[in-house]
C-alpha cells in the first residue's frame, strides 16, 4: 500500500481532558447524559449523529443516524423498518453505536440488544415531524434501488396527492423507532501520546461493573 505522506502526517495531540474511574457516575446513562450535555454546550456539530453498526451473516454494515432520545431504557432513533438496517436488525437484533465528539476529544461506544419502540411512541414522534418528512417516510422505499431521481419524485407526488391536504397523515407501518438497550458502554477521552483514558461499563447480574481499559 502506498501511504500518502500527507495522510500519515495527520495527527492530533489530545490534551483537553481526562477521565477517571473514580469520577465517573456509577450509571452509564447518567455519564452519557453528562457528556451529551457537554457536547451540546461545546457546540459540537450534530452531537446526536451516531454511527450505527448492524450485522447480517457475520458481515457488518454501518451508517449514521440521529439519536432522538435516551433514558434508563436505552437510546432511540427512527428509520425505515424495511431498510437494510431494518432487515439486518430483524435477523440479528443487536447493534453497536459510536459517537465521536472531536471538539471534546471524546468517543462513546455503546452495544446492546435492539427492539422496536411502541407504536404509540413512534406515532407521537412521526406526528411531530414536518409535513415534507412525513410524506418522505411514505415515499422513500429506503435502501431499495431507484431507477433515477425522478422515480423518487414521482412517488413523492403520488403521496402528496394522497396526503398533501390531509389534516392527519398516518404513520407508515414500515417507519418507526428502535431502542438499543445498552449492556456495554465505553467512554473514551483522548490523552497525550495516545495514552487515552477508557472507562468501560458492562452489565452483569443487573449491576454495572466499571473497569479501565488499556488505550
Ligand atoms: C448526519 C446524518 C443523519 C442521518 N440520520 C438518519 C436517521 O436518523 N435515520 C435514518 O434512517 N437515516 C439517517 N441517515 C441516513 C443513513 O445514514 C442511511 O443512509 C440510511 O438510513 C439507509 O441506511 P441502510 O441502507 O443501511 O438502512 C442519516 C445520515 C446522516 C449523514
């Protein structure tokens, strides 16, 4: 492999913070909440953008989605249940999530089982979206091949004709939320000389075990 010198020269010394097993919360969701709020305060670009990995037949696939809520139960995002990720989750209901907040030199990794959220909760969020997004959820057969852009435009026009003037647009049955219930969570804080801090929580017997991992 020809290594581009310019690429291999790109490196950052991380020195913005540190993280200790003695200072973190005993609960990873509380710790996540603290870091998420700090990411918002630091004006991280799209702090709720997260990489979401799913696996089918041992082959991983990865894409960005937006976190739309989190609490003690887990992390929630919305998508098309028939999409590639939806099909993968139907076959293997486990996923991994990564947040990267470069402005804070932080990464958070979360793994766990995934379930669909309730229809009522999906309805509530769907109805909060602007009309274009609600129509789009009907019109886009996410992850399917389109002959060209006009094929999508035609579908949008079809659903605009159906729902454009409607008071209430029903949620498409193929669109809704997923929740990942964390059982492994890692907080990574960049440190100088690649000697980063890594604090990992694992769920064992209903309790969270906290350990430090080597960088
Ligand atoms: C910043 C950003 C945010 C995104 N948010 C979502 C989202 O919340 N839900 C979603 O289905 N796709 C979202 N996407 C698009 C996905 O990355 C992806 O293209 C789409 O979900 C299809 O993925 P799949 O074919 O693996 O199912 C987002 C993309 C970017 C770059």
